[in-house]
C-alpha cells in the first residue's frame, strides 16, 4: 500500500513537471517568434514564423515607421479625394500597421510594414482576400540593394533601401490605387462551401455570379 502511494505521488509529480515544461516552451515560443504572414494549405491557415534577433526587430520597427510616415504624408495631401486616415488601434504593431480611409468601404484595409504595402478585404472578422500586394525582399550586393524576389533577368540594383522600396513598392501601389481602386465601383466577395474566399473589384451593375456572398460600393457618395 505504501509502495503504491509512493509510485502514485512520483507519477503525479512527473506529470505536473511535464505540463509546466510544455507551458514554458509555449511561452518562450510566443515571446521569441513573430508571425510574418499566413499561407493557405488545404483550406487551413498556418502562420509562418521565424526567430527574430533584437537588432532585426528594431530595424524592422524603424523601417516600418519610415514607410508609414511616407504613406500617411501622401494620403494626407489627397484627403479630399480619398478620405481621412482612420487608425485601427488593435492592428497597430511595432513592425506593422493597418488603417482605413474614410471614403473607402470599411471592409477595405491598407497594410504597411518595412517591405510591404497591401490592400486587403476583411469582412465579418475574417480576411477574405488581398486586393493588391507589393513587397520586396531584403538583400545587399557589394553595398547596393537588390530584390531577391525578382529573377536575374529583371533584377535592378538600388543605391539604398529607400530607393528600392519607393520604386518597387510605393510607386506600384499608388499606380494601382489611382488606376484600379479609384475607378472601381463595386467590391464583390465570394465564398465556397469548403471555406475558400476571394474578392474582386468590378463596375457598378455587375451581374450576380456563382458563390457571391456580398457586395458593397467601393467609395462613399461623397467621393
């Protein structure tokens, strides 16, 4: 009887230590790893994570601040046409930020970080699709900056990181905003029974299509 009690106490102690170790590992992972983007595979979203050093996190934070100020300054000069910037407090991070424009439908959000400028659609608490996304990687060659995402045939060399971001991200996104988003009339959301969703910009009066879930005017009447 005494032996069985000792064995039970020993096993219970080991189980408690194992549970504590699992919790400790989980907390360490949450502290040391940051979500970067989401990849969709077989209808399930899995976060892609990597370990950031303190210097890398600080650099990403500084770069994000510079990019955000540049984007905000450009939009502020065009507030009469595009609307005022509406901050989303819960979506503000040290290395990224999301916001809306008052004349755009609230489902459309703009995302900015050190290397990316994108427009997404969020509806009923879920991200439906990316309307547009421009991003550039981080790589230097002999003191100059290149985009490792591009193939060698289309590779361009820039004198600094700002020049590359301005040419491959900022200007491309603004061109899409003026030529596509600004002229769009309707935002249409689609979804299939297996959970796959997507969105597209279309002219006003576009006929209802298969798998359509909802549609909204892209711009308010004041625009």
